[in-house]
């Protein structure tokens, strides 16, 4: 993840520098503002299911699904306290 972020940052800086050098800065800001709009539109389509991140844990007895969400963690803690 960090490598992808770093590579994306370097490519973005180079692309932004070239755009600023060969075009008017207002067009660079105009183009950059569309990226924020795209992120906003994509965020509007997120659902509760897309937030859940699950990992399958293989145990000797059986396979169980462990959720990394806050709700899953709280449910697991409650069930452990009942035992």
C-alpha cells in the first residue's frame, strides 16, 4: 500500500508539474477539482456491505469467519463474556 501511494504521489507531482508548465494554472486546478468530485460520487455509492472486511480463519475443528468491523468485534467480545 505504501509503495503504491509513493508511486502515485511521484507520478502525480510529475504530471502536475508538466501540466502547470505547458498550460495555464487555472486548467490544472479545474482538472484537479474533478478528482474531488469523482471521489465524492464514488463515496455516495458505498454501502454497509462494502464496509465489511472479512478474513477467513482456518482452524483445526472448523472454519469460522472473523469480521474486522467494530460491530463484529463487539459481538465477539459479548459472546466471550457470556461463556
